[in-house]
C-alpha cells in the first residue's frame, strides 16, 4: 500500500503537477489525488489481499481525461467571454452610430441578441430593448416629478401650519374653545333640550347610518359654536350599535368628553309627553312659531329611498304631537321631497331660537329646492307662477286665467 502511494505521488509530481500549475488547476488536482489515495486505502482494507497490484496506467488515463475535460470547459468559457466582449463592442459602435441601442444590457439579453438568426432580427430585438428602457426612464421621471410635487405640497402645508401655530392664533383658538365649552356646559343645566331619536338603525343600511352620524357630528359642532346652544339628548342609544361605532370613529378619544346626554331610555320616559313635539316632514300640522318651552324631537335618519311616514307613524304610536316646517308658506317650493338634512334642521332651529325670523332660518334650505321667497313683489310673484304653470301644465297665461275664471264661476253658481 505504501509503495502504491509513493508511485502515485511520483506520477503527480513529474507529469501532472506542471500541467495543472500551468492551467490553474493545482487545487482541484490536490483534492483529486486525495480522493484517489483514500479510495486505494478502502480497497486495500476491503479486499485484505496484499497480492493485488494497482493499475497505475488506468489511473493515469482517468486523471488525464478529467484534466482534458476541465481544460476544454475553461477554453469554451474563455471563448464565450471573448464573443460577449466582441458583441458589446459591436453594440457600442452601433450606439455611437446613432442606432436605437439600449444603454444598459445584461448578459442574458446579450446572449439572446447573439442567438438571433439574422441581422434584422438583432435590430428588432435591440429596438425592443431600447423602447423598454425608454418606458422605464419615463415612468421613473413621472414618479420623481410626483414625489417632488408631493414634497412641495408638504412643505407648503408645513409653512401654513407654522403660520397657524402662531402664538396669538393658538391663544385665540384656545380661548374660543373654552368659551364654547362653557356655553354648552351652561346649556346642560339651563338650556332648552333637543332630542335626537336614535331608534332608526334597523330602517337604514350601513352607509346610511354613516351619513346620519356625519350629519349629527356637523349638527353638534354647529350647536357648540352658537351663542345659545341646545342641550342635546341622544335617546334610544344602544351601546355596540352602528351609531356608537360610527361616533367612536369620528370623535375617537373625545367621544367620552362630549357635553351631551346619552341614554338608552325613550324620550317619553325622560320628558313629559305634553312638552314633546316630533318634527317630521309628513306631519299635517304646520309649525307657526318656535316655542321655547317645548322639547323638539328630530329623527336620526337619512333615507335615500325616502320612506314616507316612518317618523310620523312612530310619533302617533307614542301619542306625541307632530309638526312640519312651513316650507310652502314661505318658499315657492320646487318639485321634490321636503326632507332636510340633520345639520340643516339644526341651523334652522338655532336661528329660530335666536331671532324668531323664518326668512333668516329658511335661508339654510338648499337653493335648488325652491324658486324664491313668497314675500316678493306681486309682479315678480305672478311671473314665477306663470312660469310654473307653463312648465307643469304647458298652459299660457291667458289659458290659465280662463281656467281660473271658469272654476271661480262654478264655485259661485254652487253657492
């Protein structure tokens, strides 16, 4: 066994090592020789027959064939690298000549370029890569411009915030907040109650409940900023309801600090029935004046399909007095429902409470819902009435007058 190892070392030193050192394969050859010596040791141990001899010629052939394969692989790699370098030089020349060639090209793209069967196919492939690179540059430029615009807007917003954070403005805002909070706190003791009926959750979708809560939030902020605010009551309010979840979304930590009264009781259990008036657009009774001794109830409902009679039926079932705003008495009403949003109702009631003037109060009705106020000059009122008759019935002024005279004569003969 020792003689075989000695012969193997002599062969490696005399013939193979110089060749491996020339081609940079000395490390691989060392590993190969080590594996061969180990395999020889294992064979000697397994056979346990010292008479068998090692066929050194066969091992020489195996080692030389392995070295030749490695040499051919390195030569092919060098050849491939030389062809890639030549292809890159060709692309650089085409780029200088003004052809549509991409600025950056990867090795895989270069290999596919070399594998193209014809020159026209190579040009088309390079043009495709060039356009793709241009699109990427354009997208990156747009993203950079968008980022710059966003940074500019943020800087402008920060500048405006800095101006808003001026000491005098902050002091003024804090003082006004304290004044408003003091007024609302006083209204909770001495103010006139205003009830929001929160029992319409089942009659609305999730989106309608969210819109209702948004309008109530606007109503609460409007009431807080008024000179003589109402004492707001949320009656029939259940915990873990959709109303409660939406209020927590809007107010967050301030929900527990609101100066309002929230209860799960019905308003008939909290207040006497003879003082309650349910405001609904479906009521046959029209509200003439604002009564400071009454307690008005507003249904917390936003209904896109406008289910008529829901709040009126609830008020009748509880035996409450109802009232509707005198919209037709003071406004030349246009076609459409007379339902108003909750924040509009709050503005109207606050104005009536402060001034008692219906004209000022009904200015919060959207202008698209009416033509104008009734207290206009007579000739303008006739013009609007004639326009309404023409639009509705297609009648001229003379035909409308004839029809009126005919109906009036019939009424006289009947009397």
